[in-house]
């Protein structure tokens, strides 16, 4: 069985990564064409657009992984069926259940890979991509480092520790200087929300430095008029789907603690947890087609079947997400129901394979 496991695993992995490479390349090409519309804004040129696309590649791989597994399994196992390898295995006393189990072991390895990409590689690379775009497109002096976002607005230096979608800011520090670049006012706020064209700062401590000494004042709320607009911050804000599960969990807690709507991020959080399971479901969906009525069809037909299944799954998955947001449904239910539905279909199809 170890030889069989290695052979099936190697075949499925090779086909899956080949399909992923093709899919990612196609999406990157069309994304690059879309990015051309931004070329010329600020210092954002062709080189920056190409770098942005390359840095976004891990996110594309993560999103396309289920489709890649489905097509990879259809093509690899389908080729084995066409070459009568599966028939030879069964003639040697190897049951369909054992073949499915061998493929499932490969699925477990792919689940580990997609978790690593989704939790560690993709969020970091996507953040770097957005930072690169922010540097190039904005004409303001900005710096994004490990300790947060820095910007210069006239005679004011702005430091923001964390930027969340919304936009919502945490850990704001506003440093105002005079004509000689000496610090005269330091304003620190715990949070800030953008409302009606202005920023609403909360839990503020303001320190004024004059020739007569230092005075400190505290406010619960205050309006902050700044040229720092949400469009600039949106560029450096990682979208919910690109955040790690841990990052989403922390942000959901922050929203709930402050009485803000967190449903969209809860849905993204559960989607992130369910996504690795979708790989195994796609693998199980492919197997009945290989052993079933289309085992002798061409590669093109298998690709078409795989694409149709993937599209239907994606449509149902996204539809439930939008329905959940509109009707305020349980996010766990909206995230997991399409997976359960397709798992039931795959299980039923597997039981009918002989």
C-alpha cells in the first residue's frame, strides 16, 4: 500500500500543482490588465504593477486551491483510468475504498499546505503588496513599517499603529510642528472612525509644549480634520478575505467590544476555517466521475466537468455569504452549509461507485 500511496499521491500532486500554475497565471494576466488602469497615478508604473501582481500570487493560490485540487484529481485519476491503471489495481485486489484512502492522504497534505499559505504567507505578502501600491500611488510622504503607518500632512506628522477596514484606526499619534520644526502639540487617540468627511477621535490625550511649560488635556471625543483620506488608507488596508484567521479573530473581538457590526468579518473568519476542508470535498467529488460513467471521456471533457462543479460551488458559497449578510444569518451556518451540501453529494456519489 505504501507504493500505491506514493504513486497516487505523486500523480495527484503533480496534476494539482500544474493546474494551479495554469489557473494562477491566467488570473495574474487578467489582473495585470486591470492594474494597467492605475498605471500613471503618482509613481505607480508598469514595474510597480508587476511587483504588485507577484506579491498577490499567494492570495490567488489560496483562493484557487480547491478548484486546482478538483481539476488535478479529475485529470490525474482520469488519466490512470484511461491507461487502465485503476482496472489493474482493482484486479490486483485493491478496493475502491483503498484507492480513495490513498487519495485522501494526499488531500491531507494539501490541506496543510493551504493552511500555511492562508495563515502565514498570503497575509504578509498581501500586506506588502498593498504597501507597495500605497507608496507608489499616493503623492503624500508615507512610510509603512513594522511599527505602523506614517504620513506627513502639511506641518503635521501622523502615526497610526493599526489600520482596519471601515476605515477604523487604532493607536493614533498626531505630531504638530512649528516653522522651525519644533514639536508644539502631540495628540494621542485610542481609536478613530471616519464619519461625514472627518475623523472622530476617541479617548484623547493632548500634550501642548510652549515656552512656559507643558500642559496636558484629556477628551473623550474630538473631530479631526485631515487631508489623510480613507482612499489612501484603503490601499494599505488588507481586505477581510486576505487576513489570517488569527487576525480576523482579533479584529472581530475589537468590533464586538466597541459595539460595531462584525458579521462580515465573522463570515470571513469561518470561511477561512472551512476552506481547507473544501479541498477534501473537491477531492471526493472528483473520484466518482473517474470511476463512473465518464471514465473513458477525453481530458477536455474532464476539465469542463471540473470547471462546472467548481463554478457551481463558488456561486453557492458566495450566494450564501451575501444572503447571510443581508438577512443577518449565523455566519458559521452560511460558511459551512455549501461544504456540507457538496460533501453529502460526494458521499452519495461514492456509495454508488462499484
